[in-house]
C-alpha cells in the first residue's frame, strides 16, 4: 500500500502530462476557426465578382439585339420622313431619330467599355480564386494537423484519463480536494524538496520539517510560502511508474 502523498504526486505528474497534451493542441482550434472565416470571406469575394461578370455578359449578349432593333426603328423612321406632309412632323421624326442615335451611342460606348471591364474583372477573379485556394489549403492543413494530433493523442489521453480515475479513487477525498484547490493557483501543485528548498518557489524548507515529512508519510506538508504540496525528492515518482500502478 503506497502513501497518499505518493498517489497525489503521481496524479500531479499525470496532470502535467495532460496539460502538455492540451498545450500541443494549443492554438490549433482558434487558428482553424480563423481559417474558416478567411475561406468564407474569399468565397464571398469570388461570388461577387462572378455575379458582376455575369451581369456584363448578359448585357453584351442582349446589347446586340437591342442595337439591331434600334437600327431597324431608325430605318423605318427615315423612310417615314420622306412621306411627311409638314415641317412639324418632319421635326418630330428628326428628334426621334436623334434620340435613337443617342441611345445607340450610349450602348455602343458601354459595349466598348465592357471589353476592358471584363478583362479587368476576369483578372481580378483569377486573383481572388487563387487567394481562395490558398485559404482553403491553409484550412485543410490546419484541420489535418489537428486530426493527426488528436488521433496520436487519443490513445494516450484515454489511458491517462483512466489512470487518473484509478489513482483518484485511492486518495482520500479531502486530500484530493485540497490538491485540486492548490492546483487552481499552481499548475504544479505537488513539488519535490530539493537542496532543502521548495522547488516551486525556492524558499527554504527547514531540516526539521524534512525529518517530519519522512516520518509522517501519510500527512500533507504544504510549503509555508507558496502553499504547494511538498514531498521528499527521493520519493519522487516518475511518469513511467504510472504503468505499474
Ligand atoms: Zn514553495
């Protein structure tokens, strides 16, 4: 039967390893969330550009029909002009023809502009699609890294969690509660005494106290300065001992 302190020290060792595993995962979930936002942002930009290009293409495909209609109307009006009976009618048709020509000019100008616009937009779209691809690749890499880490860790994590449960059941509840309380202040809640000092805060531990610690091995001795649980260095359990529990 091992001492309560021994089990607590093992739990502390195990908790430090669990902390390490947690740190390995570290920033990854946050980075993945940011990468997802970035992908969504780039997708929206690509879609926007695509819809503008689509609009211009629709304009170009209908503009030719519109222009032909305008030319036909102009033709009909010119023929009509020969048959007018007075100046008033003549002037009215002239104005109408002028309006039609202005409209044709406007559309033709827009058609010419649309060539350059389309060229620029297609160039922009290509850039945006490359950026989107890069963002998607970054996201995939991060997700892969997390997946790899999780699958590597899952076995150890499961083993450690189970061990922790077994060890916890061997420690008196009030001692375990005390350990958990100290751990909210110090991640290393159980520390060895080295060179007659607490190795958590480096304050001195008197020789007399060390003697007591070795005598009363089922009692908890807290560092008077930092409040960590102390244990004599020679009783230090290693992580490897976990497999012998
Ligand atoms: Zn201390």
